[in-house]
């Protein structure tokens, strides 16, 4: 496992062979430059809590963030961690890596040749502390993104302890996790929040935890260990 930090970007990367750190650092700089330059042109890209239309000649990562945001009515920066993880993951696959796990602030790009267990962290509740997701190679590459209204520094308007979204597109998974988390404000809201997440094209799994309550849908295989 290799940790790479570039200002706000804090990555844990696991690969099947030695990571080319110079390559990955250069790719991080490119994506960060794309995002920062666009923010310099349009400050709203950083601060908006609603989707934005972006320039036709915007960088691919900007377009992907904007599209993911538009699908669930959140701001484009709601998907920044997932977008960076996803773009880097694709870069490493193109470079010939077979197993790639990139974790970026709770958002994961996963391509694996063997079954993996992804643990779910849901705060102080002891009921779920040994809960994980079993991910099969056939279901990867996959984005696994988490949002919380009670853990961490990311903005959420809800109170879910953990919202986990599985989708092939990591930026989409990140945006949906945020938008779903915003909809959880009580036990009564869990079903409607789940219904919202599963209605988004591209989402293949949902887990929502609120205190001692858990609700899920899709390609979810739980494991306790």
C-alpha cells in the first residue's frame, strides 16, 4: 500500500506490482490543474450546491464531474474525490496494472482479480463495526463511495452515519452518495432515500446506515468479520 498526498488529495493505492509513483503524481497534478484552472475561470464550480453547465472544451474530468452532479442535482465538487480516484484508476489499468485499489477520502476505485472485502465504517455504532461488502472480480472495475452526515468534514445536509453507493462510474457513485445522504433525516426517510439512489441509472448497489437501522438494495453481499 502506497500513500500519496498532494495538498487536499490524500490517496492510498494498492496495486499488483510496484507503483510508478512518478507517473501517478504527474497524473494527480494534471487533474488538480484541470480542476483548479476551471475554478479560476468560474468560481461557481467550487461553491455551487446545484449542477452547472460547463464549457464544451472543458477538461474530461470537469465534464464528468458536471454530468454526475446534473444526474442527482448537487454541485460538481460533490464528486471531486471519486472523479480523481476513477481517472487515476483508469490510467493505471491502461498502463498494464491488473489489480488496482485507490482510496480517496472514503471513495474507492476497485479493479481486482480476487475477491475483496470492503469494510463499512459507520461511526460509534457497535452493531455494524464488523460489517463489510464482499466484492467479486467479475463486478469490477467498480466505484464504491461513501457519504456521512456524522463522520468526517464533507458537507452533508442529512444525518446518516453511512451511505455507500456502488456504481461503475466513480464520480457518479460519489455524487449519488452525497445526494442520498442529504435525504436521510430520520428513520422514516430511509426508504425514500433508498428509492432515490436506486432510481439513478448506473447505480448497482446501495447501503444506508442510520444508528441501528440498515437498508440496502442491489448487488450487495454482506460479510461480518
